[in-house]
C-alpha cells in the first residue's frame, strides 16, 4: 500500500475582518494591533442615554471639544494591544524583580547615607498618591474618550500608573518599613510642600473633557514630574551621592516615561494636525495646565534639590517645550 501525499493550497476568502478593512484600505493582511484596535468602538444600538449624563450617548465623541475626522488616526507608535502590552510589562516586571532581589541580597540599602535615605523617602513615597491620581485620570479618559485607538492605550496607561505606585510602595517597605507609608500619607494630606501638587491632582479628577484631562495629566503634569524627580533628583543627585540602589529600585519609571511619551506626543501631534481649531485649543489647554503643574511642582523641587530645584524644574519645562515643538505645538 502506498500513500500519495499532496499539498493543497487553500486561499482565504478574506484576509481580515470587514470593519478592519475599512481602516487599512481594503482586504489586506492586518497586524494583531490593527485587528485589536480598529473599528472596535461601539457606535450604534445604544438602548438608553446614561441617567447620570442624559445630554450624551453612552459612548459619545461630543464629550470632548476636540473634533477629529477619524479618531482611529490616533495610532499608538508602540503598536500596543493587550497581548503586546502585557508581554512588554512582564519583561520589565522581571527586570525590576531582579533589581529588588539584587539590592536586598547585597545589603545595598545599608550603604545609603542616612540623610540621603530619609530625603529619598520624603520625596518619593508620597508620589504613590500622585500615581494613583494618574491611574484614576487615565481610567476616566478611557471611559469618556472616543475610539479604541485613543481609549485602549489610556487604559494601559492607567494600569502602568498603578504599577508605579506599587513600586514606590515596595521601595518604602525596603528602605524603611510599613510605618513609612503612613508618614507619606500624612505628608500628602497635611504637609505644606505637598498641598499644591495634591490640589492639582484633585482638580484634574473633576475635569470632564477627556482630551483636556489627557493633556493635564499625561502631557503637563507627567511631562514635568518624571524628568524632575526620576531624572534630576534620582539619577543626577541620589545615585551619584551613594544611592545607586534607589536608582535601581525606580528604574522602571524613567524607562516607562520615555516609552509612553512617544504615544502621548503622537496623539497631540495628530490632533493638532487635523484642524487649526484643534491646535489652538490644545495649545490653550497646554499653556494653562503646564503653568499650573510647574507651580504645583515647585515646592517638590525645593524639597528634593534645595536651591538647585528651581533650575531643575526649569530644565524639565524646557524639555517639555522641545517635545511639544516636535509635535507642532507651542506654549
């Protein structure tokens, strides 16, 4: 008995889903990012308007003053959909776990000068609450925004902020102990140097326009806070003064900020390029919120770096201006 094996070439009738084909220019092979993003926004068959906001549909593009001809033009340059995002963050989590294990097993915390260790705790640990605000705000952007290309990365960003808060919690536990979390919360609630930033965070929690909230949180506040705290303070001061362990325990933050800035800048650039009205409105929001963010971070800059804090904050503002200029926006 003989077997004659033949190869049969079966051609697919379609290469991707019809709702995806509308956005990629025909029936072509789509990437996983495209299939997980394009055309996924619910648009029809809403049974009722939300009782808490009867002026809008459950999903409604008019919740923001920004107008886009195509909300799916706001594509993520990182090409993140759920699987690619989780795999990227899993690798970074493994790296951070290795950092924590290395610092703890080598007793590196004991080598940090006492004054530097205490100042590090005073500056970094209350930022857990600012990161929680970032989590809440990006969740709101996802809830009220329009188009999966815009809202899905916002949800990823919300969970990333939660990860930042968790790393700061672990840092406090390793450098001092659980009582430090209570002291940090008391500082966030009552210490004069933290009240401007706390007010900024709480003010953003009630911003209704999802794009304005995106600007206030991700562009203005984080665009200044991360270069100031994890650049000028941790990398340029703490690490060089004997606190290299702190730089290892916070390595995720500057890496994440640099990566996520690509998405934030791309969103702003695309929105601004869509119409002159969009550009004017974005620049108005950026000017207002950047100024408020700088004022809110001034006491933190002084707490972290003393007389050098003002210069470090100015440098962070210049870096943000350079980023926005590349996106076609000016302050």
